[in-house]
C-alpha cells in the first residue's frame, strides 16, 4: 500500500507563505501531476512529501505511516530531478546500482536489480557506457532507472523532461507513461507544462499562489474548471475571456449579444470564456462581427486571433483556409460552449457538463 496523504500541510519561509494549508489524498498506484506556474507551491509540496523540507504545519502519511518527522532516506521514496545528476565517471550500470551499493546490498542482488531496471527501460545495450556517450533521452532513462532499482513505495518526479528538446520530450513522455502503467507504482509528477499533465496523469492538482485550486481527472479539469485561473491555464491555445453583462437571451458585450444560458439576473456583470476550438469562423454578416488581428500557423492548424468589440477572441481552424489581418469575419459559438465566471471571485458559474447553483 502506498497512498500519500497530506492533511492541512502548510509551509512558510520566514514571512513568506509558500504553501497554504493543503489537504491532498493520492491513491495507491495513482499517477498524479502537480501543475501550475513558477512559484505556485507545487515543488514545495513535492519537497515536503520527500522530506527535503520540513512542514510548518500538518501531517504527511505514506502507506498509512506518519512520515511527517521521518528523514528523507527513511521514507521509502525515490526522486527523479530536473537535472539528470548522473556521475560522469561511472558507467550506466554503476550509476544505476550506486544507491544500492551505498546500502551495502550484496553484489549479486545489485546486478539483478540493475539488469531488471535496464530491461524495463531499454538500457541493456548501454550498461557499459558513460553518461557522456548517451543522448539526453537515454540519460533521463538512466535517472529513472536509478530510482527504479530502489523499489520505492512512491516515485517523486520534479520536471524531469524540462531539459529535453521538443521531440525528445514527446518520446520520453510516452515512455514514462508506459513505464508507470506497467509498474502500477504511486507517482507524483511536478510540471508547469499542462500538456504533460493532461496526457500523463490520472489526476491533476492545479496550484496557484500556494493554494490548491482543483484536484480532478484531466478531462474534468478541462471541461469543468473550478475557476477562471484553472480555465485559462488548462488548454492550448488557452481560453479567451471577455467582460460581459447578463441579458434575458444571453450575454452582451460591445453592443452584441451571444445567445447562451445565463445563471444570473439581467444586468449582472460576468466574465465570458470561450475555448478557441469552439469558435467557428464564417463570412461577415453571419454571427458576431469580428476583425482578424493575428494568425499563428501551426502546420495542420492555425490560430486566428480576432477583435470582437472590445474583446479579443481566438479560433482554432484547419490550415486550408487563409485569413489576413484586417479581414472582416463573422463568428458563431454554440451556446453550450460558453463558460461564465464571477468577475470578483473568478468562480465558475457555467461550463459544459457542469451545473452550479
């Protein structure tokens, strides 16, 4: 059993509150991503679980055992860091087995564990090589293998792909997903990349300014964000927002009305959110009038940014049609695709698949 539970865990550095009281329960065998911008508290949370930082308040349990005051080396966890942190003068085999040798494990057991981990990670042909002879992706696999040989209860991974180029990131991301699905081991993965979190994790914990905003499955976080911050942080390209006013038949902005269900009385100030993939472009005179401001070409896709009254919206379309800055278009949106947020608290008031009073 390797559940990880944080109860009212908080951390401050002097007068700086890095993490506000946090309740988080990670199930046995679950892959959880801690997601958010720099300085949001996700790495602090990981370090508290690892025992690299002492909690200011609260308790941490791993597998039902209270480890709040237990030293890092006795928590039965293994960490994979952003840097590979490999010993350059040691072969891959020695790097993999070094932690076991420090523990004075018998040589035959070390060799067996090293070969098992190398087999899982396709490193058997490289056991006699040195880190300088490996690619970035291979070095990251060695770093993973060094954690794997320890047979930990929990893996903690701190942005392990950030040093890789775009192609290697995709390849290694897929390898990590396959690895942890086969292992069935609990893993906590820190990232600022929402695409990594969405594609890898069973559940995502979204942080901002030291607070946990939402903890849910990737699709739920995407379709039913808890607030405006989560809605804008999850999704690429990001959701676009506009200040609107509730009307009997929808929301009004810039003298225009977008038909949708509104959970507030007419005249109430709201924030409208639209995901680019839900905005459809058509000829001028159909739907809401808009003017093309900028076009980003992404191979088979393009993102068209538009001025719609005082608001800036975006549409994701195929690359077959060409749009030019200054071109006048009409935009339409399915009423069910409109998100509405409270302008003060940022709380979600309406979202696809979400019903709130």
